[in-house]
């Protein structure tokens, strides 16, 4: 019996309606799940099924593809993504989902981009709204790590703002940073997954290295992460974000698709339990 609550991301590439994924996750043995958000996503239906199945709706992942626009000089683009984040927060509040996960930045086209006052003020609106609604915001490590640093520093005194640690992003985007040592005390969500690190021989980071492999199929140091989680005292939900599809020019995930979904999810749970048992507080 594992002490920890183990959750899994519902994914479009599983080729099964999200409501059916929730039921299947339950049958396989997971304790909960998270979903992504869009204006058309039936979050209330997911919440209904979660309640019926006795599953934890751990978090909702805010849209990330336009998140860099919140730092933009284009007010229309900036306001659109700001309002989108607030809409996502409202979905969390209305459906009893305690956490919204958000990227701080996304993109490789503008490596010189820096946080700015306009972006901070837009995030202030989002953070203030989250506090009013009673929803926590977990900012996730991605590329552009200095944006995460800036937001966690700005909101260091806001109890409802914390950190979402993505093991795969850390491995292929910021391998020299020990983010759990830096921000472990503010950890409120996790995205555990594996990859093979930075493939480019010159060390250039790129999104195609973010493979979302099953734990122990890549180069992530799971022993180290388990020890760091124990060291920072994290005793919360352990959530896994795994994918069966390959990214362009990469085929490491092909074997997962070939397994069939039930067998894949069963193996995913086995890997999650194996990682959980590496921790001292099991």
C-alpha cells in the first residue's frame, strides 16, 4: 500500500474521452487526475465523474501556448491571455479544483525576453483573483526559467502561490539547477516524467527533448528527486504527466502506443508506485 496519493494527467493522445479516462484511471488504481483547460472543455462534467468515481480532481492546467503574450507590448494579446487565466481560475473554483497550474513563459524564439512591469501587473490581477476565489496557483518550471524565478520572488509572501515541479522540464531545460532545493518549501504540485536530457551536441535546449517518458525510461535521477522531496518535506499529491505519442523526429514513445492503453496505464502505475517507494516517508 502506497502512502501517497498518485494522480495522472488526462491526455488527448490516449484517444479516449476524458470522462472515460477518469473511470479507467480509477480501475487501474490511480487516485486522481488533472486536466487541461479550454473555453469548450466540459470541466463540470469531469468534476461530476470524478465525484461519482471517488477520484481527486487534483488541478487544472491553464492554457500555455499564448502565455508569453502576458509579457507582451500588445495590450490586446496580453489582456486575452490574462482573462483566459482568470476564466480558468473560475472553472477551478466552480468545480472544487484546488490548484491551477500555469506556465510563467513559453517559447524558444526570443531567448533575450525578460520579465517586465506590465507583465507583473497582469499576473497581479490573476494572483489577486485566485486569492478571492480560494484557488492556489502553481507556477511550473519550463524554458525561460528566469520568468519563474521572477514570479516566485514577487509572490513569495502570497500563501496561495507556489511551485509546480516538472522533473522532465528540469532534466532537459535546466539540468544545472536544483529547483527542489531552491523552491521545495513552496512546492504544491508535481509533474513527474522522464526524458533523455538535451540531445543537441552544443547543449541547445528545445521542446522536442520534452518526451514525457515513463519514469526510469530516461536519464532523470529519480533517487535524487526522491531524496530532495523528502528533504523539503513534501508530503502532498504525486502527479505524473506522461505521454504515449512521439514529438517530431523522435520515436522514443512509439513503444508505449504499441502496448495498448490498459497495459500502458498499468505500467505507468507500477512506475509511479516504484518511485513513491523510493521515498523515506512511505
